[in-house]
C-alpha cells in the first residue's frame, strides 16, 4: 500500500509538472503572438507615416507650383500686383516647407512651439474646443 501512495504522489507531481510546462508553453506562445502583433502594428504605423509624409510633400509641391503660376500670370503692378506677389510668395514658401519637412517635421515644429508657449497653446486649445463644441451642438 505504501507503494500505491508513492505512485500516486509521483503521478501527481508528474501531472503538476506537465501542467506547468503546458502553461509555460501557452504563455510563451502568447508572448510570441503579442510580439508579432506589435511588430505588425509598428510596421503599419510606419507605413502610414511614410505615406502621409509623401502626401504632404506632394501637397507642398503643388502649393509651390501654384505660387509660381500666380507669380508668373498674376498682375505685376499696383495694389493687385503687390497682393498677388504676397500670395504667390506665401504659397511658394509654405509649399517648400511642406515639401521639405513633411508631416512628421510639422508635428515636431508644433510640439516645439507648444513647449515654448504653453499658455497660449492651452488657450488656443480651449478656444478651438469651444468652437467645435458650438458647431457640433448646433447641428
């Protein structure tokens, strides 16, 4: 009878060890799956970021081209000439900025601007929130 008790203990330990192994393997597989999903999400986010930068660069190129066209074909003298030159210059400079910096560069610049001027940034955020709330609330 002592042997059957020992056998039962050995079987219980064996079962416990096997259960631990199964749980550990399941945990390892879950970690691997989570890591794989994380890598996929990171890759997708990077791809989206690159696509957004390409679109922003393309928009910048279009703005620059429009500015050049206005400069060429717009009036050159008088008040209208000054206004068209200012618009063309602003479009060309803005387009050049978008083309060079892209969306990620713009986000970095906005982040730095907010860090340098936190109170105005908060006030602008509150104002925009109020305007959006009024717009959505009146619909």
